[in-house]
C-alpha cells in the first residue's frame, strides 16, 4: 500500500519533519499502538494537523483499505465511514469550515 496526499486540506501537512512518521508509526510508536489496539494493521501515515493548528490529529490508511483519524490527545481512533474514498474525504475536508461533511465511527 503506497498512498500520497498531494494537496492536504488547510491546517494539515504532509511535511516529513512535522509528520515524524518513524516516531509515531514505528514498531513502538503511539500511532501504531493506538491502531493495533482497535485491530488495525499494515498502517500508512498520510497527513498530520500542522503544529500551528494543534498538531493533534493524524490521518492514516490501514490494510483493509480504510482511512482513519487518530486523535493524538485522547488516543482514540476513528474510521471514516462516509465518504470512504480518500479523494472524497479530502475533498470534503478542503471545503470551507462548516460546509464539508465526513462521518466517522470510533473504533
């Protein structure tokens, strides 16, 4: 699985320095632990909230072709249930505040 977010929504970034994927998604990373705790595996980090915007959310993909949001503050993991396609999720997230709609389910 190799996915890329080329145009992250406002307030999100794919900057490798901010994503710090090895730290969060390595074998002993907190993102890996949170995802595995709810039964997810083969994880791929996609984008993180910018430091300026709180740096407390991480969108990632899992092996079952699902897309999820990890709340880095609480440790909760949410699965995007509507829409489920990455490009459609991103399109909703790019809409002006209050106009985009995504539905999630806490795992």
